């Protein structure tokens, strides 16, 4: 099966899954072998693309699916996505 070059991730889904798991950003970063700052960028939507190995580690650390974490593909008829909320 063809693997994408990068995954476009959904910031809200990452944050929701992490919070639902009762995990801090630091703990998720540790499990996914990334920095806490990187997790913050993903959750704020300032970083939206991930390499497959990094994406797989994040997905596994959250115990979720590719579909849950990837962004839906916008269409021309789709309303604009609102900016992410600040914490």
C-alpha cells in the first residue's frame, strides 16, 4: 500500500485525544519521542504536516487511528476553518 509523504493532522483532534487520555503535553511528547514544544505546535495548528514515522509514534502514543488524527480534505464549498482557540 502507498504511504503518503506527509500526514496533514487535525490540531483539535490531537488535543482532544490527549486530554481524553488524561495526558500532559510533556507525557505525550515523551511517548511519541518528540519535544513538548512540537506537540504544542501541532495542537495549535501552527505545524500541520508530519512525517510518517513521527505520525505513527504520535498515533500509537494516543492509542487512536490515522483517520481520527488526519484533517478532512477541504472542498471549495467548505466554510473556512476557524483559528484554533488559545489556551
